C-alpha cells in the first residue's frame, strides 16, 4: 500500500516541509522546501501566511499523515514562544484537514535516520540524501530536517 507522509519542521522565519511516498520499505522524496515569512511583517500576518501556504501544500500533495517535530527547550524564551505559535498554526491547519498527527522529538528523528540520537545536523542531512536516493543534500536546512522528520514518522507508522 502506498502512502504520502508530510514532515514539518516548524519555525516563524522558515517552516521546512518534506513530502515522501512510502511504498513497503521504499521511501521516495516527492517534494520539499521551506515556507518563508518576511521578518519585517507583524507576527499575525506571518502566522497567517504560514497557515495559508501550508493549507495549499496539504491540498496539492494530499498526505495521509503528518509528522511534526516537538519543540525542544530553548534558552531564548521569546524565540521558543514564537516558534510555538508557528507550530500551533501548523497543527491547526493539519487538524482542519482531518489528518493524523505524529509528534516526534529531535532525538527520535536523529535516531531514525542515523541510528545515533546525538548525530550532527550534517550527519542527518547526509543520511536523508542516502535514504531518499537524492542527488544532493536538500536545501535549505529546514527542508532537510523536515524530510528527516517524515522518514522518522514513516518508520514509526510501519512498526
């Protein structure tokens, strides 16, 4: 059975997304990128842009499930709060689409793609390239992270 999984790496400046097709044990990259919002805009306008663009991606690719990274504690509380708001908007869009949501931690993602929970960002990116048989490491970093998140969720759903 074939299934499309969306991985999301939420952020206010950049929300990485990655769509993968899961067919048995084969994982194929369908699309990836980043939803960017302009720094000079008011926060509500940025959140609305994130919401609308994410809704458009959900309609275009029609995933069967969405995997989203949990927030990890950040020393900068104001940054963590803003990222939390972006994550909340993403959760709202996904929930309104009626899709199941899988929460994963950064450690689970690293473990899923590199078999090492303390892997570096570069190690994870190289493994994403290898697992999805891509020509190059996905850019921007948020998109590569989102693909890793999707891989993690696809592996969790299989077992």
